[in-house]
């Protein structure tokens, strides 16, 4: 089975953060600006956390009474969560800056964490960011295979002793996408530089998925520069080079990444793809064997087998394959939708309806939610006939 190009997101479609085996090498030699058109308008990284006038007015006027009455931290948490306040909505379509998320009143978890941090700092609240490790989940965008993770933050009391370590026991957690039942989560504290690199990496991946290769390069470049230890950005940079056809540059980035993390499956899969395109079949096969030892069944393996079975109208086989994929990615809407189709093909309308409900609940894009809701209504009408 052909392995897709792998990209990694923070709270978007899908990110992986792996602990660095060694200090990341400097980024010199990784960039080739001559291959890409200069950005029409260079992005100012200070804009990521910058407050808009509307945000300042909200904090200084609308929230001022609550701040005086119950303190800045409690007032902000109520504003973020309480019904009838900011009315924030989760939206994985695009990663936004603090000001953009505030204006839209929506964003993915990274966008909402950035916005919350900007608001908190204006109120004098110390913040701590966390990278949350979840069971790996994957999604697709064309020939891009994307994986996502999660970030959240904690707010400390403004009068806490700054000389003391950041104590989670007395901090208050802000999490816009709490774990699903049974979902494993582990977290570690990260700095603002890493969060900024995550933002830039997400924007690189999003613009690349939209076909804007030049724009994606500058975001990926900025992500690598923002935090040299955030290795996902190097993988994204390599994928951008591949899309531009700059295979030698992609190979150099991936070889350096694998020198740091020899078992990085995204880098291994992408480098194998580079070797295949270069006609280096033996080296590509060796990497594929190495990858198979680490990851015997790549993401979407059973899903693809299920789709092939659907084309043959072998709905029982398709159902079995989709169920195996769901066993390792329980909250992936695309898998539940496919299982709904297979169930419908078997004449099990009730199960098809149940799987569509699960797909609807797991989806993070409005377009997907509308699609599943429409099909769910049609199934309901069929059951009533």
C-alpha cells in the first residue's frame, strides 16, 4: 500500500510531539528561499498573541466589574466557560491568532489557548502551556496524511510567589477539548516559543493542504526558527520541499531529523517517498522495511482495505475492516461514516444511523457536520416509511 505524505498538526485535523533524543541541531542549511516566491506580506509573529482593540475593551470595560468582584482568574474562567458570555465554539477549520479567535468567537484548541493566554496576561495572570499526548489519530487531506494532538493551559493566581515553581495543584486548567471517555492523555509543560512554533506549523500545513506551497514554506521556515526543538516543523518543511519537487532539500531535512529521532515514523515514511520519486527503489524498500518493524500497519491501512471491499460490494468485509480501524482510532468521524455506509449496504439501517450519529459527534468541521446531519435525517425518514 502506498504511504501518504505525513503532516502533523496541533489541534487541527490532527500532531505528534516526540521527546528529543538529543539537542536539536541548528537550522542552518535547511532553508532554500530561492525556490519560493517571497511572501506578499511578511507575517509578524508578534501578531499571534497581540490583543485587538475589541479585546482590550472587553477586558477593561465588560469584564471589569467581575474582576473587581471575584478576582481576575475566576472572572476570566467564567467568561470563557459560562453560558451567555463569550460563547466560544470549537472549530478545527483554521488555526487563528488571538485576535482572530476572539473576533470569530471560535477556533481549534490551539487558537483558543492562544486567545486565552493573551487575555490572561492582560489581566496579570501567569499562564503555563501544556502539550497533551493523546492516542494517535489520523486524518487525510488529498495525498496528505495528518495527525493531531492537543494543547491546553493553566492559570495561576496572580499573587502566587513567582519564586516558586508552577504548581498544578493550585493552578486552574483551561481545556477546550477535554478527553473522551477512556481516552489516554499525558502532558508536559511547554514554553511560548514552542506554542508559537505550533501555530506556525499548523498554518504551514493548512496552507499547504490548500495548495499554497510558497506561503506554506515561509510558515514552516518561521516555525523551525521559532523553536529548534520542535521537530514537527522540520517534517513539515520537508513535505513542502517535496511538493515543490525539491527532493534533495527534502532529503537533507529528513536525514537530519532522523539523526535526532531514528524511529520517527513520519520522517521515515516521507523519506521513503522521496527515495521512490528519485528512483532509489532499494533504499526506499529498506526504509519501508524499517518502518514496518516500527509500525506494522500504517494509519488508514484497514480503512483502505475497507474501501476496496466497498468497491467490490463486499459489505461484510468492509464492515470488518472499518471496525478494526475504529479500534485504534475511536473518535475519527471518517471511519464511522464509512462504517455507516457498510452497515447500510448490509441492510442494517439502525446501525448505519448509530454510526452516522457517532460521525456527527466526532466531526470538527461545519461542512462535515452538515453532511452527516443531512444523511442522518434521510436515514431517519427511511426508518419511518
